[in-house]
């Protein structure tokens, strides 16, 4: 797949975060009464959707390796934390502020992951240009939150 399609898919995936947080917040407010329960329902529905896809596409499940590294399973917990937090903060901060703050956290963490080549990412040093880009995101968060 070429870079253009990868970028378009990523933008489309990113555009769903605000919508998902709003839907999950409405689920919390109108039924679940708990951000964690709303996040659980969101993950349950997503899991069922993925299961249907896997079965329909006949995706083979490989055997588990002899030695499993425990931290490889943490991704789901991080996703659960993200979704639970967005359920709670979305109606309090608004979509734009919530997404801007999430983006700021993602940019900062991503710079560190790239700089040190962690988790399989190619090592890419933090340059002044990349740091300036992160500062601009921070300024954007301030402006979105302030106005």
C-alpha cells in the first residue's frame, strides 16, 4: 500500500476518536453510569466485530510461542485506559480540547519512542525541528483550550 493511502487511512482512523468518545460518553450518561462500564461495552462490541471479521475472512490463529513476554499483552490495557478516560473527559472538556490534549500526549511519547528506538520503532533522534513541531502542538492545545 502506498504512503498516500496509509496517510488517508490514518487520518480516517484518527477522526473516529472524537466520535467514539462522544458515543461512549452518551452510553455512560444515558445507561452505564460509569466510564469503565461504558468502555467495557465499547470493547465488547469491538471484540465481537473483530471476531466476526476473523471468522468471515478465515484468518488463521497461530500457536502461542513457547515463551511469551508479559508486556506484549499490555496494549489492550492501554486501550482500555484511553477509552475510559475519553468517556469521562469528553463531556467535561469538549471534543476539540480532549483531542488536542490526547495529541499532545501522543506527540511527546512518540518523540521519546522514536528517539530511543523503543518498542520496535526505528530510531530517529529528536531534532530541533521535531521539537519545534511538538511545541507548536502545545501552543495549539493552549489556544484550543483557552478560546
